[in-house]
């Protein structure tokens, strides 16, 4: 059961990574893309700390900061 769960999560994560540059940013292009995506997410969620995308925004911001 855990193997199927991991397989499903891996597929979902791959789809997310195609749109949102999570993880270590290696190039200026990746950095610029991450900043643009974060800006779009912040435009969507505004100041709603409980918005479902708030954790994603924070995670992406931490990647950008690093």
C-alpha cells in the first residue's frame, strides 16, 4: 500500500514541479521563474494565511531565499 501511495505522490509531485520550481534553484532563470510564480501565488491568496496555497507560497519563498 505504501509503495502505491509513494508512486501516486511522485506522479503528482512531478506535475507540480513542471509548474512550480520547488527545491534548490541552480540558475538565475530558475530563480526568476520561482519569483514570478511566487508573485502569482501571492496575488491569488492575498493576506489569507489560511488559504490552501499559503504553505506552498512559504515553501517557495524559502527556496528563493536559500
